């Protein structure tokens, strides 16, 4: 259970309706199997000891007594198993029969949780047999005399890992306007187990998946949905064993229907609690009784998918939709700024690289939305000591293809004069040599903007801002920064999407060549006409830094957890030494460069991670990185 991960399982036994002995033994076998596979929280379907489709047999005392006997055997079986189990059973309390979820661990029946909402419509007729568990709050004596609470308002909390807080609801409960899981989550439950017997009709699987993933998102919880399978498929209905495990809106694992499949994955309760702390509107209202249970601490192996590119959707159709949406958000932000300032022109510095290309594409889109001529976009290329023919040609072609006004202003003479004035030896290629060029370019853009009454459009992206890879009062500054919350890994896909959808083969060719060009500020002289200064050789791969940034800023993970997830996400591509090196670099740069982010220009937020000092990141410029760097230093290299 290291780093907050707990392995869970949703199980569908192929039961025999009303054969409690057969079902009980099958459940016990599966309890052993799932714990051998490392699961710690395990959910079985609704009424699985008897079968959900017993009909009027639920009126038979003998069936109920046999179900209770099998429940006792299941409880005894759990004595040697290190897990929390939820098993469906009919159980009588004070002359009323309830559809229950029995919570079992280490030889104890911890609680009986009744179903609240009983469907008695269409093919369902539970109200014929069962009473609603709403407002039930009882204590019963079980077989060996221990007191067992009977209530919906119960949380099972692990003493060894207190963030594992589990509650249960049963099938129809989650399909209603006011599911019990709402109160469970508000009382602190991080995992909801749903014991279900949901029959299958055309299209229901899609709604069921949306329902479970949506509920996990709404409640910021893990959700284990265990449903009945074909052992229940009697009479007029069929059950598909559509088991689902979701976490905060994402389906982590989903069973193949009609196969009675046991599914496993890990739920990150640490991340869930961090997310709830972050959300000031997540209301807490502790109304539940807490029942403790024990689990042995273990180093949970992670089998769930860890996305190496969390900012970029893997599905192309979804990615294309996301790209169109982001481009529109960027353009609408700029459109509003132009309308408010009554500016009819903008100035963009075009280097032939990805960031300035995206800034120009966004400017074009904003001008088209405003009905302004693209010639009012003054696109300036400013060749210097490191400019190559490839980037220069791409910059010129891009500007011409998009219909912006092309201007070329060399910075060579002005920078050499500046170097002479400050006593900088041009043969010394130090930080002054590089930053002098960046600041000269920004001065040109600002002064041209003053001259034409326009705004300077910033080109720097989110990844550069997180790393501080920007010259203070150079490319760091603008009048509106359209790329300020676009990570570098996403910039590439936005430009690619534009290339694929622009409908202009010449423009597409230029954009594709820009995409194929190494990322570089081009501040050092070329070598044999080729780019000599490659950014990722200096600061590390942007895909790694974007992964670090997402998991640190969005998820709030500590260095050891970020490192562990990176080893999984980039297995086979980067080794542990390489990942550790750049993780250390990220923390060092992120803390040291906050002063640059504290005075950023405005720019539109487009995703869940941003570093604007007015929005998402209120961080002191002089915060110390010591404890984070110490943990990175002590990481064990695999």
C-alpha cells in the first residue's frame, strides 16, 4: 500500500440460483484467489450467496437460514485472509428482510449495510420481499455473539492506512437522484463498493459505465462496481458481469461482459484525499459510524496504466477535439483582449520554432473571429548569431502562407553595439551572450508594437515557465501570452492538428518541417549550418518534465511517488539514473525560478495545470527546495 495505492477487485462468481452451499464454497474459493493476487478490498455481487433471482423463494425461512449459515462460513474463511470483503446476502432484522452488503474482515462480520432504494418497476420487484434500509440503525448479535451494526451510514477504516475508508451501496442506490454514496463521501469514504445485479439490455452498458465513472468524479472517490453474471440469467433477463473500477472520473478497469471476469487494479486513496483538500467546495459532514479493520502493510505493485503524456489524450478523435477546443480558447482570450484595448494589430516574433508558430496560428484565428485583416498581424523574424537557414526559411514561409505582414529585423548589429557598451566579449558564449539577444528581440517587438499601436503576443509555453527556461524581461515578457498554459508536449500536437486540418498543402508542409526541427532558442552560432544548441540536451526531455509537472502540481505527489510512477510510465525508454537526474533538475529549477512566474503577463488558462500568480500558483519566490531535493537524492535507483 505504498504511496497510497491499494489493490482492489470486483468479482463475479458463476453461482447457482438458490444453491447456497455451492455459492458459499465458490465465494470462499474466490476470496482466497483474490487475496493471493494481492487484492485488499474485494466486492462480490448483490445477494450472491443465494442469487438475486430467487423470486418468491426469498419468502422461505429455510433459504434465509442457509444463507446465514454460509455467511458464517465465509466470515470464518476470512480469518486467514488479509482483506476487506463485501458479500451480498439477504438478512432478517426485527422481522424485516433486507438486501444486505456484509462487510467482512479477518474473521469478523464488521457491518451489515442494507439497500435503500428497492426497484419495483418493469422487470424488478424487490419491494415484494425486502424492506428499505433507509434510516435503519440497529445492532444485532451474529453467530458467535459479537455485536454487528446494521446501517447504511458506516465507514470501514483501515487502522494501518487510515486513508483507506470504504463504504457500500447496493445496485439501484447509485441509479437514484440521491445515492447513499453522496453521504458516504461527505463523511470521508474514499472508496465506494457497489454490490449489484444489473441486468443487460441494449445500450445499458454505456450508461452504466458513464454512471459509475461520473459518480466517482462527482464524489472524488474510488468506485468498485461488482455485478451479477450469467449464473443469474434465468427466466426473462440476462446478466453480463459488467464489473467496473473507476477513480475520480476515470475507468481504471472494466470487465468483458458475459465472461464472469474478476478484475483488479489499484486505487490511489492518497491522490483522492489530496484532491478533496484542494477543492474548497467539497463539503464534509461526518454523520457515519466508523468501524476499524486491519490490513498488513505491503508494497503494492502498480498494474494500472500510468500515462507518460498526461496532457495529451491518447485517443486521436478525442485528441483532435481537444486541440480544436484549446485553439479556440486561446483565440477567444486574445479576441477579448483586443476588443477591450481596441487594438487592431498585434506583433509576434517568429523564430521558425514550435512556440512562436502556435502563437501566430492563434493570432490568425483571433483576427479571423474579429473580422480583422491578417495583414494587421505584424510577424517579425529577427535573425541573430544562431539562426539557421532552416528555421529562417520556415519562419518566412509560415508568415507568407498565413497572410500576415512580414518584417525582417536583424539583431546582429544592435547586439554587437550592446556588447561593446557593456564590455561583453562576443567570443564568450555565456549567459550574457545568450540573454542579450533575447532581450534585444523583446525590445524590438515592444517598440514596434508602440509604433503601430498594437500588442506584443507572447510565445513562451507552460513547460518553459515551470522550468524558468525564459530570459527575464526577454521572451519572459509580452502584453498577452497565448501559450502560457500550454505544455510543450501539447504544443506539438496543436501544431500537428492545425497542419492536418488547414487545407493548404504548402502551409502543411511548412508546419510539418517546423515539427521536425529540434527545439532550440538558437542563441549560439550554428555548426556547419545546423542547430548547435538543442534545448532538451540542456534541460532534459520535455516529456519527462511535463510528466513531473503534472504529477507535482496537479496531483500534489511527493518526489518518491513521482519517481516511482515515472519508472513505470517510461519503462524501456529512460532508466532510473536518467529519470532521477532530471527529476532533481526539475525541482531545483522549479523552486529557483519562481520569481519569473511571479510577474507573468496575462494569458488564457486552458487546462488543469497553470502557473499564473493570479490564478493557480501562489508560491513564494524564496521558498526553499531542500526537503524535496533531499528526498530525490535518497531515491534508490532501480
